[in-house]
C-alpha cells in the first residue's frame, strides 16, 4: 500500500515536471529583450531581406524580442511601456515577425551569419541545444518506461525510468547553467546589437535583456523531476526487496 501511494505521488510530481520541460522546450520565451532605438534613420544601399523587414517593423520606439529553440520573434509596441508583461501572449502587438532560431548564437540580429567577433558564443548555444534535446528525450523515455512498469509492477522498469528522469533533471540543470553563462558572460548582447543598429538608430540607444517564461518553467521542473526520479528508484528497490 505504501509503495502504491509513493508511486502515485511520484507519478503526479514527475508528470507535472515533465510537462514543464515540454512547455519550456516548445515555447520561444527563453530570452526576452526590449530595445529603444529612439528614432530610426533609413540609409541607402541594399541589405538582407530579413534586415529590411526588421527595419520596416521598427517604426515605433520600442521593439520587443523573444527567442527560444525554434523561433526568434520581434514586434513593435506603439505606446507600450517598457515591461516584460508586453510579451504575454494576449498583450503582444501585431504584426509579429519570426525567423528560425536553431543554433543561432545571438538573440536579435537577423542576418544569416553572426558577427565574426561573436562566433565563439555559438559553442555555448550548440551545447545548450544538444542538452535540451537529450533532456526532453530522456524525460519522455522515463515516462514511457513508467507506463510500462505500472501494470507489470516491474522493479527493473521503475529503476530504469528513475534513471532517465534523474538524467533529464541533470541535463536540464546543465543547460540552465550554460544558458546563464551564455547570457551573462559569453555574449555581450548590447554591444552586439549596437553593431547591428548603429547605422539606423540616430538617438540614444538602450536595451534590457531578461530571462523569459520558458527559462523559468525549465528551472521549476528540475526539482520536481529529480524528486520523482528518486521516489521511483526507491519504489523499484522496495519491489525488488519484496520479491526476494
């Protein structure tokens, strides 16, 4: 009876933790940035099509950017205050522009290749991408094994599933650390954006960068999944001891 209650609690906690991981992986709000270009000055010459669309979208003073694994998006807030609540789904201004974000080391620049001075930051983003894929796969594998373990009361399935969940928690912890290092130390975001905006922003420029909802969901899911993995390991060990 005690084993069944422990397994139920572990399943509820672990299921919620895995759900948070999936939401963090599937949403594009790991990084939020608000830039104030003041006024824009259009200069002659040709440019990449995505750069043109971004310049055209920046008629308002404030531009809001958000980024995740899949997409990098931006929109303008005409008359908006400089607050992260403008990124909430129902508060976002339209139209919103998005481009693919896979493995791109910097969050804002829309050109096809990052500035050569910042190519080294792609290492952090590359490892972050690998860890998030492995972490999501491990959490899903652990959940699948638990579904198989319940009807057969299999100690081996419980312990292996616990191992996958704990591994997933460690991987998400690692990618959280890598993301913090990338944002706080490896990438000088404001300097990089100034390089991209210096020809178009004629007034004083400033930018604020924040951790987004996706980052917070991932961080909240780590202790839940780790606790669930530990409980399932103890459940498996208890079943194994009872069978001896």
